[in-house]
C-alpha cells in the first residue's frame, strides 16, 4: 500500500486534511533519502513544509521563516535562526512547529474515541 493511500485512509478516519498535506510533502523528503542516502535537503523541500505550516497558522506567533531555535548545552545557549545556519536546523524548526499541533489533535482524537 502506498504512503498516499495510507494518508487517504487516515483522512477518511478523521485526520484533518492539513496534516495530510504536510505528511505527503514530508514523505517525499523521506523517500528521497530512502533511495539515496547521499541526498541533501534543499530549500525547495523545506519551503514546501514551511508554506504548509504558515498556511494553517501552526506557528501562531510568527511565520516559520522568522523563527529561531535556542539550544543550551553545558550552560551555554545558542540561537539558530531559520535560513541562517543549515537546512537541518530549518527542518528541525519546521518539525518542532508541526509536532505539537499534530500531537494535540492525536490526543484529542484518542480521548474522543476512548482509544487507549
């Protein structure tokens, strides 16, 4: 069964369409690396995900391209801004924007249907 078919099934069972949009683009990136481990993330891949996040207002405080990631190690904090360091950091910013939104829906869905 293809990934697109699995997404369609999830949509039929109540997953919001915007998650399907995101997951299809994310799967294209995953597929690229699955078929060629030497692939690199490119701006086009990430822009597709960023546009979806902004379109559905998952990052309510500011657009994805204006976000930053702060990481503290050994008591030292560093800020990493979208588009300024690496595409991996950009991917992380996008993914940590998406994950709480998706998790919130999944938790609500499970509670609504009493799924343990």
